[in-house]
C-alpha cells in the first residue's frame, strides 16, 4: 500500500483532472513550483510515472473513497472550474486577481485569436486607432500651446 497523500497533494491531484498547473496554483493560492513539487511527491508515493496513472491509483484506492467527490464537478457557464467543488474543501477561494495579468488570464480563449487573418485585423485596427488618437492629441496640443488658431479668419477674407 502506498504512502498516504497529504491533503494538499490530494487536492492538487484531483484538480489536475481538469486544470493546468497554473490554474491549480491560482485556485489554491500557491506557486506553480509548489504545485510541481506536490506532483513529484504524488508520483513517488504512488510509484507511477504519469499524472493519469496517479489519478487512476487514487480512484482505485479504497482509503480515499471516503473523501471522494462527485466524478463530474459542476462547472459555471463560463467554463471555469470551481476549485472548492472539486476538492470539497471549505477554504475560501483565491481572491480575484485585479491586476492586468488577472484581467488578461480571465479572457480565456479570447486571448489569442485563432487565425492569422484575425490577428492581422486586430493589429491593423489597434494601429489605426492609435494613429487617429495621435492626430487628435497633436491638434489639441497645437491649440493649447499657441499653435495656429484654426478659428481665426484667413488673410483672404
């Protein structure tokens, strides 16, 4: 019989069925290196070489059956997985990341458009928008700092 997993190792292993290491780290509030360390220990304790094999070993081990969770966790409509539902823990969820990286990571599949044509359109769209903004700002700076007055009458009138 393999060594017993710690609660955190078991949480990481159960979450690995539906999440990447980065998502697991965010959900549990730990670093990716710590998640990797937990997986190395899990693989060592079960004597297997892959995470799938470790998940199968966890599922077949009767001592973990009492702690078992429903096989299919209910996911919210946006497709993200709720770590508390998978692990069954009552620990508070990780706080929402309000940094630019947090906003970027919540974009999901919208972060990277699928085709090169969509990427090119996005680049040209941003470039065109930036050019328009630059023209407007240049005109405003000219007005504020004594450039030519576009409202002044011309010499021919």
